C-alpha cells in the first residue's frame, strides 16, 4: 500500500491534501509492536482493528489472547482482553460467550496454539457452533519459542526441531485444519486468506469482516485463517518470506472461502439430527 | 471489601419447632446437594465433564441450570471445562467446575492461570483413589495436590473440606464468597463417599452478596480496556505480582482458617482427621473413651490455610496425636510441621478406596498410647488440660450437628 | 445407639430405592441417617447393595464392619454378607430365590421370607425389596411403619402415583410376615 503525499506545486491535485487515505484506527494502540521486522501479525492486527472499528464493535468486544507470538495482542488492541492458557482460547471464549450474550467475542490464535495443543478446543467450539469469531494466523512455525516445527509446517521445511526438513514418515503431514473444521455443521463461515500482497490483504479483510458479521447476525462459529510469514523462523529475508508465502505455502493451503452457510442457515450435512441450536441466535 | 458474610442469628427455636424442623429435613445425595447449594449461592455458569464418582453433580446441573436460564456446558474435556470457567469468570460471572481426581489433574493448568490472574472460581473435587486412573473408591490422596500442588508457580488456593453433606452445602456458599473476596480459585474437596452418600439436610441456603468488579471484562465502553492475564516477562514486575499474591495468601491465612474440635477439653490424645476420616475418627473416639482413653477430635475444615497455630497450641497439652487419612499420609506432614515435635505424631491410613474402620483407628490409638506410656509413664507427665479459650463457636453451628463445636479464626483475635 | 442394615441383591430388585425409603422414614421419626450405595471396591461379586445407618446422634463412620441386619435377596449377596452380620443380628433371606440355603451361623437370627410370593400378595411380585422392608421394620422396630408408609407415598407418588397403593400393599404384607 503506497501513500501519496501531495507535493507543493502539484497543480493536478490541489484538493487531494484534504482527502485522508490512511489513518490509524483508534482501537489500535499507539505503540510499536514486539513483532520481528517483516512479520505478518501486524497486518492482521491492523485489519482486525479496521473491521472492529467499521462495525462499531470495540466498546463491547471481549477478546481472548493466545500463547505464542500474539500473546501480547492486548498491548496493541484497545479492547477488553483475557489471556488463555496455550490452546484453550476457544474454551475461554465459550465461557465468555455463554455468560455475556451481548458481547462480541473474538479469539486470536497461531497455528501451534490452534492446530496442535488446542485441537480439541477448536474442534469442539466449532462443533457446538459457538457464536464466536476466530482469527487463526498460520505461519507454519512456532515463532515465539525459536522456530520449531508446527503442525502446519510444510513437508521438507527446515525448522529448529526438524533440522533436516519435515519428513512425513517421521513427522506426519501438515494439517489443513480450516478445511477440517468446515465439515462441521456448527461452522457458519470458514475462509483462508493471506497477507502476501495488497490484493490478498484486501480479500483477507473482507473475510475477517464477514466472520465478524456472522457473529453479529447470530450465526455460528466463524473462522478466518490468515496465511502469514515468519522471516526469522523461516530463515529468510522479509521479501523472500513473502515470495515463499505466495508460492509453496499458498499451494499447500489454497485460498478462498471454504464454507459460508449464511448467518442462520441450517447445516448442509445430513447428520440425522436437528440443526445445532445456537444459544443466543 | 466484602462483608464477612456471617450467617444471620435467628432466635433459638423451641424444642417442638426444632423437632419439626428435624423431621422435615430432606434426604439428599452429596453430589446433588453440593450442586443445589452452588445454584442457591448464585452460580451463574457450570462447566463439567463426566467422571465417577462426581457424575451426579454434572447431571444435576445439566437439569437445573437451563431450567433457571443459567449456563451449563458439558465440555469436551476437563481442560476445556475449566477454561470455559476461566472465560466466564473473567467477565465477573460466578462460576464453578467439578470433577474427580484425574480430571483435577487436567484442570491444574488453568488453576495456575486463574490464581496468577486473580480470577475467582469454585472447583469441587470428589476425590477417588489414585495414582493414575486408580479406582473409583473414596480417597483423600489428593491432599498434596489440593494444598500444595496442582499447577505450576508460587500460588495457593483455599481448600475447604466438609465432613457431612450438610456442611458441604454450607461451605459452597463460603467458597464462592472466598473466591470473590480474594479473587482466587477455591477448592472444595470431599471423598467419593460424601459424593455418593445421602444424608438428611435442611434446605437452608445462603447467597453471598453480589459485587460489581472493577476488573471484570464487560467491553471497554467509556473506560480504558481491561486485561486479565498472568504473563509478565519483566522479572521485576513479575516479582511484584508474586509479592502481591503472597500478601493475599497471608491475609487468607490470618482470617480464613476454619476447624472443628470435639471432646478435646480433657483429652490426652487427639485424632487429627478431615472429611470422611473425621467421621470414622468420631466413632473411634467414642469407642476409645469407653475403654478409658481420653481422646478428642481436631478436624481441619480449611486444609489450606491449615489451622497450624491452633494445632500447635493444642499439642502442648497432649501426650500424642494420631492422624487418620484415606491416604498414605499426606496431611500428617502438615500436622508434624505444626506440632514441631511437641508430642509424638502417629499415622493411620488406608489407600486404594478403602476406609479405615473405627476398630482399626482405636487399635492405632492404643499402639500410640502404648509407645507413649513406655517412653514416659503417665505419672511423670504434666496433666494440664488443654486451654479452650481459643475456640470460638459459630452461631450457625447450633442447627448443624456436625459443626456444633466448630470454630473459625476470624478478625476478632 | 446406631443401627446398620445392608440391602443386597441383583440390580433391578429395588434395593437402593428401598434403602432410601428406610432413610426417609428415619428422618420422619426424627433420627439421624446415612445412606450409601455399593460403590467403589464394594461393587463386585454380582451384588448391588446399599447400607443404611440410623441413630439418634450424628452418624460417625459411614463404613460398617458388622451389620445389625442384612437383607439378602440373592445367593451372591447372602454369601457376601451373612458372615458380616453382627452376633445377635438379623439376617433376612429371600427364600423365593435362596430356598433353604444355610449359613451355618447359630449366633444370629435368620429369617426366611418368600419375598416374591409376599409381593404378589400385595399386588406386584416384582416389589420384593419392599416386602423385605416390611419384615425388617416389623422385626427391628427401628422406624415406625407409619413413617415408612409416608415415605413410600412421597417417593412413589412423585413419579408413579398410580402404583402407590400397590407399594403400600406389599409393605403391609411384609410387615405382617415379619411380625408373625
């Protein structure tokens, strides 16, 4: 995204100086982040801040922070936050959801948190159709602890705990957890986007917005997976990491809306039982 | 700060009224009585997972909570259950979880987070025999876990141990009150017998006063955002957080110790026991007194904070102490720490789901007495009766037979 | 003075229920009472059982070594509990299933009761435990028959009011057999 700054004497755009094209949403706190240079978390934070602001949500949002690089998310987003134990954010959010029907409930998790240690919690929150919005940042690595292999690490990818590359015979295969979750009738919306380029960022924002609207409209579980990068963990420059993200990562994790069952649409899967009742729907 | 929440004192009932009340008592199963007491205490949300021998508690909540428009979730695991509780409690709701020993191990992680972040919650452990999957029989082998263990880090949680179903009901209200007053998880531990048995109870309930919490997450509307967390990567800051916690624990230790004493006025020996073991001890004490052994009961009601000062004071006037537990001997370590060698401390316990019989306990008592007598004949001993001024009877104890000599260390010292 | 009784037999013979009827009756008589189902290590050997302890002071030990009375409704429970009846205690045997089974104990009172036939007399031959309860109450006098009737009306009436009279009838049949 480039910012055009009108220059004196630019006769072609005399009034453009008054047109604001970029501003920090109020909900984004005015401080620099602890994220490494080139990290995608900042982009996702900003998109989230924009969407929360556009939908007028910050004053009644209760968010759940994960364990992982985004553990300090509450330092950047000016909304009420509770810190969850590693992987438990969807359970914590469930508790909030049920006692605070009026709140907007948001979780923010990384791939180690959501797709490894917290697999049971995310699956069952989705199965219950909890009316929460889950943001899932997938950069295929444990960044916070020094770049170890994650459940989403690509085959062949070198990490500090797969020094010779991820070997399927020994370490299994990457998990496409968003596709897995999309099978569940409790999931109203599941989509995967990426921060890899400007066009993708715009699409990712639309996905996040949709996932928030689902909750506002009384739908079930909504999840957006954001494919992101980890230049430090991947051992690349930020630019190389973006190229890697656009290439093999996106190839392994296809982009797009995986399911959108509408806000209150009944499940498409015939499970021989009634549609899940959303407690506050 | 909250009020002490002392029970209201009602005029003493007439004999006829008392008798009528006695006959009107209701037969309730421990698990169900605990659940109902929690409901009356204002529990907004319950999260659980089935495990024997506490399943009836979950089932009771499954029926009652939705009836009352409150929250019940059968979670996918104990891990999820307690984290749901964490989330709900973070918004200021009055929350509870329950499980039995193996499930409590799974809940340990979140206990640590909740203690660290100051999130109130009540946790009930209907203890079964371990280690591992163990068995479903009654046990007190989670004493270490409850009072010193569960999660990581420098923290404590108040632990309440009822010896009857009626007392368990009373303590549920206290548990919620303590949790909110001190912003801490509070545990109530009972062995499987108390969960499974039925006893007559009076349907007298107490709802602790509701407070608006200046820390609860309700949405940052017209105020700065609030954060409930336990992380602090700056060691200086984290040490301050820990010092605050320790200050809180000192305050709890100063104000919230509870215990019961029975037949200690003229006692040469005391049995120290809690929960079901204390009931066995009572039967044993009656039998031992018939055989001329002057023995009484010291029953900790708070396992943490342990009534160590009271026991220390008592031990100066005793020839010996027998600790009885449904374990290999866990609380006995705290007994010995409190007694500091002032008198011999013996132990008798059963494991694996077995319960010591009164006869066994009398046998252990006689063995202790034999040792003491051989070491120091009775005529050489100072027979000062134990001082009794430290006992403070509770007003509410009148109506509850188990608690008639129960005392609680209050701010009145 | 505490009294303890164990009700033991097959699951489905109504033993836990009958123990609760006795416990409720005890409350109505102003007694203290403790009811505990077979649970944990007690639950083996083909028996379902519950123990009821009654007394006029708070019940101490919930675990009983020697029972003042045992109601045994099948062979495994007879084998298991006959040796645990206290001297001079009462052993009530369901002879509809147990026939003339011997215990070899001369220091206790043995009472053979054809529970199925007695229950049939009252109107429902499946209510064997209620018949046994009648005999137990008649023989021990631990609780008043009136309190048992009230407890039965409450407990049965709540779920199946149409069979209250049958339960009361079976209880009376047991009461008479016990008094004989």
